[in-house]
C-alpha cells in the first residue's frame, strides 16, 4: 500500500496530507503538540489543555511537521523562560490564500472552536501578508518577519528531466512552454511513448506555489529579472495561456498531485501517463523523495518508502521566486495580551541559531547562512543547493493582483459534469437544520460563480425509479455545454432536486454512463472531469466495482490519452463508500474528497471546483 492514504482517512485532520481539501477544512483538524505523550483534549476543544497559554499558529501545510518540532524546542529556550507563564504553540494547517481570505473578510475566524483561532500566522510568502495589509489593515498582520525560505521549482521524474538535457543543460519556462505547444509532445525529444507533455499547477487564489508560477511566467515572457509591472503581466497573457494548456488540473495543494504521482511511480509507470512536471516548492520535492508525497505529519514508528523514480528539481533558467515564510502576531481582537506576548517570544525564537538548525531537517533553507544544510540538500534527493542562481523579486501588490485576475481569464478551460446522488438517504439531516440533499444543492450552487461563460458545465442526478435520454437511473438537469449566461437558470434547476423522487443508489452504473458520455465529448484543450457526490454504498447497479474500474482505467497506461476524463468523487457523510470512491478516483488520475463532516459540504465543494 502507498504511504499516502487509507480508505478511512478523514478530510478534517490536521495533517497536510489532504486526501481532499481546501485548507479551509483544516480549521477543524485535530492538532497534536510537538513531542512527548499527549494528554486527552478537553471536551469540545481541538487541543489539550496543559495549563499553559495556548498559541495557535495558522500555517501552510508544508511547515506543520517543522513547526511541531520548533514548538517543542521553544519550550526549552531562553525566549520561553523569559515569559511570566508557560506557553504552548500548536500549528494548524490553513492554506496561505484561504487564511488571507478569512482575514480580509472582516469576520471572526471561521471555526466554532476558539482554540483554533490563530494568534500567529505563517503563510508561505509575505505576498499574502501584504495583500491582507492592503485589502484590510496593516495592523491586522502586524510585523511579519521571514524565518526560513524555499525556492519554487519544477519537479520532474528524473528520466524525463534527463530527456531534456538535465542536469547539464539549463531548462527554462520557455522550453517547457515549447513542449506544451508541440503537437508531438514528448515525441519531439524522441520519447513518443510518453505522450503529451503535462504540467501540474496549483490554484493561485489559495496556493503560493500557484501564484509564484504565474509570476515566473510573466517574468520570463517580459525578459526581465526584476521590476515586473502590471503592464508586463498584461503583455504576458498569450504566453501564459499557452503554458496553462498543459495543465492536467488545478488544486489547492501539490500534495494530492504528488500522492497520485507517487502511486503511479510505485506501480512502475513512472507517472508518465499522469504528469510530466509539477510546479512546487523545493521542500515539497524533498519530502516526496523521502517517501512523504503529501507532506503529512509523520507519526512515531511510521516508515517512509522513497519512490522508485525520484523527482529532480529543475531550477528554471531565468530565475525562481522564493517562498519567504514569514511569521507574525495577528492584530485581531481575539488575540489576548498573554497570547501576544507569547507569540512574539516564539517569533523571536525562530530567528535564533537553535531554531535555524532545525529547519534543514525538514527541507527548508535557513536564513542564517552559517547553518549547514546537511545531507538532505544533495543530488541524492534531487536538489542542488547552489541553485537557483537568479532570484526573481516579489512584485508590488498591484502587480500580484493583476496576475491573479489574469489567471482567471487564461486558465485552462474546463468541461465538468456534476453527478449527484439523490437516493433516499439524502433526506437525512446533517445537524445544521439542513438535509444532506440541501447541503449538496447549496454546495453545488455556491461554486457556479467559479465557472466562466465559456466553461462547460452539466448536472445529472441518479437514483432508481427515474430515467432520461441518458438511461435508467439518471435524471438530466443540464447537459454538458457552455455555461454562457445560464448560471441563474442552473441555480434554479439545482433547487428542483429538492422535489425529486429518491430511491436506491445505482452508483457504479451512473458513473460508467457519465464516464462514457464525457469520453465521447472530451477535448485535449480542456480539463475534462466528473464530480461525483455520493452518501452511501452502491445498492442497485448491474455493473460491479471491478468491471467499472477496468472500463474507466483504460487511459492510465503508458502515455495515457490526450483528453483524459478524471473523476473527483466526494464521499459525503459517514456512510459513503470511501474505499470504492478512492479506487474510482485512482483509476482515472482524479482525487477523492472526504466530506464525512456533512456540514462542511459547501467548503468541500469549493475545494473540488478549485481543480478546474
């Protein structure tokens, strides 16, 4: 079994191994403290009460492991000894973009558990603190100070990188774009069997890596290594549009993509049918090569298995941006004076030599250049500590906003079919005054604004006792077609599901029919996907799970297909068959989203749609 998942892994846990999720969901994660035997949490609390001042640090996923150890080391530091009372720091995983959105909303932190409301914030880049300062208030983000850094690179399976001349030949973003444009794909460098050149990138609205990548594209298109302007970004639109055409799908984190790639590699395919290059931070690449593709919190006694084919870091010729990883005490009104004092002490501790010496163990580069990088930063793990030789500076806030707005227009178009279970169990309540069906409908409705008018969207529902032109057990609310100006009409059609008859669950039959229909219309220039929401096990299909897997998994061979249809199941509620849905996602290179906490379905839907 791979190191990345089990069928029962919940969505809302504090590890960054998101089988699913916008780090929105991480606000309800069960966090653990660094080191030692852990006391049981108080009832209703996300953290144990150890009698010390409680400090939560909201941090991007790749730093959770490291901050756990830094929190334990802080307890033994002079900075902690100088406090009047003891303090315990506990990290929670919240993506940088989502945290920025919460802070600029003007509302309280979106968690019922106040123990999860952060005193400290450590996004991956000061890009996010500056955006919050500009959009809300400079006092809200305090005085951010970087304590570590990691460059943004392209991770490639080593045989693929060598096919491009690595490590002797510098590889630029322009080189990757040329492979995207070339109809021969890998065949243009003598590797026909590898098929099309495919890139994975994350959504820049929530991910630092995704944002840095689009800025690096603009830098390259402009020919600049500094002084990027909004006009430069505008002029780079066509260049970036071509680059986006290679994207397999977007997402909130690289961990999910790396987990799928890891599984493909362990099965002997080298991942070539799935992805050719992944835009990621160097630290994530190091975790992957250690055998921790989703950068989850490694538990005591857990053994990591390195991938059969490692990723190597391609530091783009022309320069890389860096994630400078600040930490700051928030100026939010929920932060007490005691928490502020303790938070400032922890932030000061991170600048000390003992703290800086911990960073390289977790794949981060220390700011203190006297601290040795150690054995991890070597070619054995796919990195070059002498790279990147060119650092691309962070642009002004208005330039970054221009880049994010441009991405919305140039991102790869999508063709998405939402397949919604309306069986009898969907009438069950989910604890917030809504039924499961209410939550599913509202979750789907809240995502409609994500799609552009040119994106294709369809909605089918499935249960026994209904029929349509698509077959028995299926009701078509909207055929897959360009959304145009039909958003309001589709919103109303989703409401109609409240009055539909609800019977059995022909899950496998519905997925197979949807897959075949999407396969007939799939286009290479689009992200072709099916989002499946189900709250139970299959009860009424003539198709078995094994037969379904065999039929939908035909695209996963060497080289794959130019227009794959990927399935993104949402396991909705505690009764959903997570094991079957995970197999279905794996067979198509998709991703399962676990919404076992049905009240959070709105957030999970938003996380799913971020892939498109």
